[in-house]
């Protein structure tokens, strides 16, 4: 009887001890999360202060920029951003315009060939087998690479 009583007391005691162990690990996790949250909050406060300082600096800066610095940034065309772009890559360069025009013409010619192929198929009444079609003529989207 004593053994049964001791056994009945040890089981709940073991359960309580195991719960306390889990609580301590949960407390450790909570403490760790709290520390991480505090660190993130501190970093956020520092960013807000830096942003406020930057806004103050921008607000206190003169509204009219120095004309000498503007002259240095401009090139012969008067475009201030053009000095940052290499000469051959400017959006209005003749080479880029010619390349763009050439691609447009290629795509127009490709569409015209497809249209003619479709008209031929319709005029024949669809007698041509699908496997015998020209793949270039029935491609649903234009190829991005020139042929």
C-alpha cells in the first residue's frame, strides 16, 4: 500500500517538474525575443533620428543651387543627366535610333509573312496539314532574336 501511495505521489511530482522545465525554456525564448525586439526598436529609433537630421539638413540647404556646380554637370546639349551616360548609349543617339528602326522593320516584315501565310491557308480552305506548315509563319509570338 505504501508503494502504491508513493508511486501515486511521484507521478504528479514528475509531471510538475517537467512542466517547470518547459516553462523555463519558454521564459528563455521570451527573454531572447524581447532582447531582439529591443535591439530592432533601438535600430529603428536610430534610423528615425538619422532621417530627421537629414530632413533638417535638406530644409536648411539653400533652395537655389550654385550656378557653377550646375555648369559643371551640364554638357554641350544642355542635358544635366547626359554627362552620366556614356556617349554611345544615350537614349537619343543615332545608333540606337537606327537599331530600333531596324528591329521594327524586321517585326513588321515577319508579321506580314505570317498574315500572307494565314491568307493562303484560308484561301486553300485549310487543306494543308498542320505538320506541313512553316513554323515561322504560324508562331504565335515574335522571336526576340533577329533571324
